[in-house]
C-alpha cells in the first residue's frame, strides 16, 4: 500500500510540474504593436467670396418738361449812382471861369425787371466866393431837384434816359475895379438827358455840365 501511494504522489507531482509552464505563459504580457503616427489631415480654409460692387443709384428721370433756364441778368438791374451838377452861373463864362461843381444828386433803379424805372434827386445848396486879380465872384445857389426816367438796353448798349427837373434860385455878385453887378435867377428848369451806362459819362448844355458817377455793383 505504501508503494502504491508513493507512485500516486509521484504522478500528481509530475502533473503539477508539467502544468507550471502553461501557467507562467498565461501571466507573461503579450507585446502590443506600436501604432504608426497618423498622417495629419490638411485643413482647407475656404476662400473669401469676391466683393460685389455696390451699384450706383440712378436718380429717377424728372417728370414733366425740363426747368426753363433763368435769363441772363440785365446790365440795368440794380444800377445806382450820383449825377454831379456843375453850373456856369451868371457872367462866369465872360470872365473865363470853369463850371462850378455845386453838388451831386443820387439816383437808382427801383424795379427788378424791365422797364427799369429810375428815381432820384435832392436839394442842392451852394455858396462860395472866388477871388481873382480882377475882383471877386460870389455865387449863392439853392435848388430842389427830381430825377426820373429809365435804363434801356439798346443796340449800342445800356443807356440812362433821364429827365432832371430843377426849381429854385441863385444869386451871383461880381465886383471888379470900377464895377459891381448882381445876377439873380429864380424859376424852374427841365433837362432831358441821355447817358451811356459808363462811369464818368457827361452831358452838357448852356451854363451847365452833368457828370455820371456809378456805384460799384
């Protein structure tokens, strides 16, 4: 019996020994394959859309007929100035005197379209004594004046067609060696005048000279 038990024990030990390599193989880690590095996926950036030009707004076509252009400004529009009055009082011409500037009369166009009416005038008071080798020449003058008329544009350009009405009195006293004289005058006088619309234009008659002075526009 003892020999049989020993044999059985030997068989069991042998079986245990044979099973050890199999158990050791189960505990040994299986090597894991290293994955290859992945190829990066390229990033595609979408292209920006092309800018669309902004259309220029087209103004709507005007309805109705086109506006009538304004006519050119007349050279008579807004004209103003003064008329310088020079007189040859009494016997001044006989003694070689020049006409005396005794005053200026303002005037202006008073309408904005044709006919371009003109109005003006004023009072003139003048007194002076001229002393010469031959004696003295004294003039006293008081006048009330009115100016009326039109500025007219003709073939030769614009002109002032005026009427100058004067009323008043004057006294001229002359003293010379062995002579003394007085030359009074009173009454009314009307003059029809025509001036080209040019600064410095003149009109004259017996005993008087008128000079046109235009204001700058």
